C-alpha cells in the first residue's frame, strides 16, 4: 500500500503567476505574508506579485530577509514576522531557500519553538499556516514536497525537517519566471531536479506513483537542460525543465531521496556550496557506487533518459548512465570540490563528521546500496580527487 501526498492545488504553465490572486481567493486567504530575499525584492518581481494580489483585493505583507541555505536565526525572524503581522498564509516566492524559509515559518509561527526539535526523524504532521509556493528556479521541487531544509546556526548542521505540515496548499509553477536565470543557476538547479528524479526512482521507498513521476521527470529534464543552459531564452526548454522539476519534487516527496542528498547537505552546511551544485558534484560517483544495489533500476533511468533501449543489457545501460552523467557535468562546467576552491585540509578534517551527519539524516538508508560511515568517507575522497 502507498500513501500519496500532494499539494491541494497546482497551477502550472506560462503566465500562471497572473492567477495568484484568484487562486488565493478560492482558498479563502486574504492576508498572506510573502517570504522572499533581497534579490527578488530589488528585481521588481515582488512588486509585480503584490500588484497581482492587490488587484484581487488581497493585502500582502513582505519579509525579504530570506538567506541562502536558510538558518534557524533567519527562520525564527521570519516566523516572528508572520505571527506579529497576523498573516493567514505564507507565500514562499523565489528559489528553494525562500520557499524552505516560508515552510518553516508557516509551521513555527502558530507554535513557537526551536527548529532543531523538528528535525528528522521527527515528522511534523500537525498543520501550521497554509503554504503557497511560487518557485522562480527550476530545480528544488520544494513547491510540491513535504520537506524543508534548515541549517542550525549553532552547530552548522543542515537539518532535514519532514511532515505534512510542510506540504504546500497551493503551488504556482510558471516557467516564465525562469527565463532570466543565469547559466550557472540553470545548470545547478537542473541537475538538482534530475537527482531528485533518479534518487526517487531507485529509493527503497519507491512506489508505482512515484515511479511514474520520476520517469516522466527524467524524460523532461535530460534532453531539455542543455538547451536551457546554452539558450536561456528557449521557452520550450525552460517549460520542460520546470515541469520536470515539479514532477521530480512530487516523486521524491512520495519516495524520498537517498545517498546523494545525504552526502550533499553537510557540504552545503560546512562549505556553503549551493545545494544543487553539491548534488551535481556527487551524482556520478555516488551513482557508480550505488549501481550494485539495484542495477535494473539504474538501467531504467538510462532508458528513460534515452541512453539505452529495451534491448540493451542492464549492465551496459547502467554504465552508460554514469558515463552520461560525467559528460553532462563536463558540458555544464560543474567543478569538483577541489576545482571550486574548497579548503582541502578542512575537507579531510570534516569527512568523518560529514559522514555521520549524512547517516543521521536517514537519506542514505533509502539508497539501493546502503553505506557505512567509512564508505561515505571514501566517496568524499573520490569526489575530491
């Protein structure tokens, strides 16, 4: 038996943002707090959103203090803002960080407390305020997931927080918001979405519903991401990557992620590498190591991505998958940790702690081949070298 969890409403397609006021009205929401960052505010995008809401008679409040890799301090500040302004809903507008901040604030605003008390394996299923997610990048899938990621300011631990409380009530997915994304952000968020799809499909918690979403996401993202990277104004490619990111988010929200994400979060917490980029750094090596756990599943990923067909032996298809991931990283100029300029001595010093934090997140336990701490350290070594 499978339990499927989805947002109550999804509005997707070019121009969907213009329907934000109507959609909130259908849900009976009149006083939302918008959680975003300074870039989105200064770009004029927030002013446009507020005008759309105002036209529908909806009075919004604005918190533009979201930071990359949201911290407990930032989340606490956002939650206080939501609580003190009497908001009846929280809108996350921007990339994954503003949306994750909005999710956490929506949970903490009605019942203040430390975010660390809610980290996995805790499941927060009591509803907080309604969450509206409006992504402006094509990658995190946060608009459709029951997860948020918050870094503990005191310990530098990137905490996975899970439960129905974080699942958006409404997702507005408008690919036109991604047309101005720079190449580096396009690549990193696109590979992040691809990682979500692959890990959801090979996860030990996969089910027929999540499989359908994961395979559809791979078919959409794989051929379209290079076009979106090289031709940023290509609307068809942008639409496919955005759709794939949404499908991948739905897939992993209902099947979970695995070892790549478990290893990626500590890199982000300790070295402040963007989440999508750290996933991209890890994906080929972790995939190669994991294939022995379920070769047939990885072979199906290769077939969905057009790298093999039904007549191709599983071993050959799985090998092609790894080769293609390595080639795609090269095409999209994904650096290794060394090339990115991380401090080698600190990397080596932190490997055991990062391995312990990866295992504590629970994600590696969903991997087809489950590692111990020493194997994770060895994978960190391989990725560095």
